[in-house]
C-alpha cells in the first residue's frame, strides 16, 4: 500500500505565524491556491481511498485536491498544543526557546498539551485500521505534525530531524507486506520549493 500524505494549504494562522493545534482555522487565499495547484498531481495518481482530519483547513484542502469522499476523523487532527493554541511562534520562542525546541523534537509538550507519544499512537491507529483492507493508495489529508508522526513511526525519522512539510505538499511512503516501510517522496510541491514551511 502507498500512503500519500498531503498537508493542508496555508491557513490564516499559518500566515500570521500562530500555532493552531486543534483550533479550527480556515485556509488563507494563498492556501486555497496551493491546494488547487496540487490537484493535477493527485488526479494523475488515480483513484485513492481517502481519509482526512475533520478540521476546516484540511477538509477544504481535501475538496480542492479532488479527494474522493474522504472519511473524516478527529484522530487525524493536529497535536493539541494546549496553552500555546493561538499564540505567536516568535512570542513562544522568545519566552522559552528550549520548551519550543523540545516540543518540536517530540520530547516535551506545551502546558496542557498532548504528549508526542499519545499523538503518534492516535495517528498511527488510523493508518493501521485502514491497512486491514486491501487497496493500492491511501490518501491522508492532514497536518504537518501528523506527517512527522507517521514518518517517525514507520521509517524511524525522529521529529527533530524532519523539517516541517510544506503547505499543500505531497509525501509518500510504501508500506509493503514484506520488508520495511520505505519513504518514496518528501515535501513535493508542483510549482515551487519551500524550505521555510510553518509549524
């Protein structure tokens, strides 16, 4: 089975450099264009079973890239960032850079936030449930943290060693019945490069 991992397009809070976690924030105008640009790539792959976070920015991305009737689930929501929800990234880093870097590395959680271990278990539970059926492609429309969690679980890439997936980017993994999972593609954008993707 191939996992096709799509991060949502830029949200209004991404544009303002605010952490969202599970806040239900919609796409910015740029985020809409980013998702639209990825649609031909997804269409060229052909039919995919689709599963998606139920938050607005992801649901809208799924619609714009042409996902076929995605199954919506709370279990693919972004990690809960607790008291950091809605706060500016620069503000958090100025206040406690070590705490921010620990969160990005998956070694600590914000006050009131979800632990990385619990988050990985929640996300990968969705993938393992889907793997019980036999099909070629699973399109997972989700959040940047979800992609990092999947990469850690299946290919051993620790979050401290992974740059954020760019908005409306495509990454793919091959999960075979034999042999280890393999990373096929990471952070593909159809029209550009993005080395400064927001958290």
